[in-house]
C-alpha cells in the first residue's frame, strides 16, 4: 500500500505506464475513514458497508474532479455509508445521462442552432426541472416541425372554436390548443 | 396529434368568440363579452375588488381587448 499526500501536482505526475496495470495510492492508511486514491488516474473512496466489509466506490476520472472535489465527494460517501446508505446507489444515479451529454448526443444532432452553453454536472432530472419551470412561466414552448404544424392546424382551429364556445358557459378551461 | 396548450383566460376566449362572429373592433369584443357576463350575473374583479358598475366593467374589458388586439 502506497500512502501519499494527494496533491494536484502528485495526481498530475502520477504514472500510468501500463493500461492493464493498476497502481493504487492511498491518502490515509485507514481507508474507510476517508482516503481517496488514484489508480490509472481515477479517484476512489473506500468505506465500510453495513456488514463491515471494506468496499470501494469509484468517484471520477482524475481529469474531471480536482483532489479537493474528490475528497468532498468521498466524505459524502463515507457519511452516507455510516448512516446505512449504499454509496454504490449514488454511482448508479451518476450514470444517468447528464445535461451536456443529453444535448450533445440527442439534441444537437437535430438542432444545430442550440445557443446555450451548458455547464458540467447538470443532470437529466435537472434538465426536466428546468424545462418545467420555463414552460410553466411561458418562457418556453414545445414545438413541432413545420409539417406537423400544418397537419394539426385545422384540428386546432376546430378544438379552439369548441373551447371558446364552452367559455360562454364558464371558465373551467383556461387553455387553447396551439399547433 | 394537435400540439400544445397555451393559457388563455375565459375573457380572452370570449373576445376570440366575438371576433370569430365578425366583430372587428376591441370595443365590440368587450361589449359582447360584457353582454354575456352580465347576463350570467358576473362582474370583473380588478385588484381584488369587484367592479360594480357597467361603466367600470366595460372600461376594463375594453382595455383588456385593446391589449389583446395588440398582441
């Protein structure tokens, strides 16, 4: 076990000569209370599960998290494990498509004029929440392509005419259709 | 598939109904809306207070209709 003081400089200079050979560097000798270590420049966090078994949880590639961010994330994992939670479940959540990935892989291929610079670490649930808020505030509207709009126009007119007639009797429906 | 929904108040829907029936001026939309609302014993509420008189209701409806027409 190589115990080192993990610093940004050390992480930058840590060797990874062989793609299949893993070298672990532990920040503390007693891993469960907090050492993040890097093997092939990946941060991990050790912890004891509910049965007292030593486990380790992958945090991130060293290019993504700083040492301090890895420590902070590691502390959260250890704290969660001490409370009986399963830190690996956290890893599963992190596997959800992030907002930048979603935009890059799903949105941009069909929309080349996306104007917003998206930050790292924004998750898909955050995207949905953002869309809900913007839509509810009428700052954002769902749209269809031109052909679908054209096909829907006559149906929209008929529905809106019916809804406006309904407005004579009361104000229960405060929406109209838009193609 | 139709599309999405956009919020449109009952009063604005009544304006649209009036326009669809051939009335072109916002004042005409307001009069048509007031005719219907008053026949149902309803009045507008503005700033938390019910508008009591015909003039107040017509004036408020006309203002809303003019704003709507400019959109």
